[in-house]
């Protein structure tokens, strides 16, 4: 299957700082990327949908100024958690869909964020 | 409103047994039903997926059964192995839009 790479796989930061997580599609062009958040022993909750070259669409309850998403190219989307606080600590996972809309999504390995 | 309901929440199976996880959906517009396997600290990996034009799909030890009239689908893992111990998520989507995930099933296969 297609490969989606996330970086960093884990990050620890101090409260008030910003953290950027990258999501790359390594062997295909991704017109659409999705960002999910997952708490321990819970399901994946969709945060936002990003389409290359346009603004991200955020799910209800997700602060767009808090979670900045940029999808500047067909192979890269970034999620920036601004002014992070301990409650932002979570597992963030991106997924990407190729230009052929088969419905199949490929997931990254996830990024564990811990805010002290 | 939860659109995909998954059960059971946890499942313990002996090695060699059959693991069965069930999902029910509400939105009749859903046209793609994948199952994902997730190990701790890792992202979900696609196991197998089905579309509503077929009632069953088998790939190795994994089988999806789909009942369109009942709006239900299930994952069967034959000859379950300890290495299958993971969390399994069903999901559904409509017209290649974003996936709606079930709540997950934590499977433990005892050696």
C-alpha cells in the first residue's frame, strides 16, 4: 500500500510553545489529507480536512486558531498546535487519499504530543 | 450522533479460535466499509475493505461479512494468533469523503 510518513513520532514541549507535525505522502500525490486526534483507548476523532491549495475544513468544536493546518503541496500537510497546553497532549494521526478517489485512506504512524 | 456502532468493546479469544467483531451503521449513503488494525503507539493500518455490492470478502484469515438490509457488517478473524492482538476499528464513508470510525475493539488472543 501507499506510504504516509509523519514526523516527529513523539514530541515533548513546554506549555505555551508551538509544535509542528508534518505529514508526507511518500509515493503518491495526496489531494486530501485528514488530521485525527486519538485519546488513550478511544477511537479516532476527525479534527480537520485539508485540500491542497485551499483552507482546511475544521470539525465542530475544533479551534482553527489553535490547530493550524497547511496543505501547501500534494505531498505535504502540516499541523501546528499553537500555544500548547497540557490538555492538548494526545496522539495525532494524519491520513491521506490519493488523486484516485477510491475511498481508501492511508494513515501515518502518528505523533505523540506531550505538553508539560 | 454516532453513525457507526461497534461491538464488543473488548474480546478475548484462544489461539486458533475465531474472532468476530460487529458494526452497525445508520447512514444508508455509506458506500465504503474498511476495517483497520492498530497496535499501541502506531497509526491504523488497513486490513480489508468492502463495498455494498458484495456480501462477503475474504483476504487470508480475514473476512468481512456485509448485510446491506440490516445495515451491519462484521470482521471475522479465523485461526486467531497472539500477533493479532490489537485494537480493531470499523469505519464507513460516503463518496470517498472522510471516514467515520467505530469505537474500537480491543482483541486479545491468548497463547
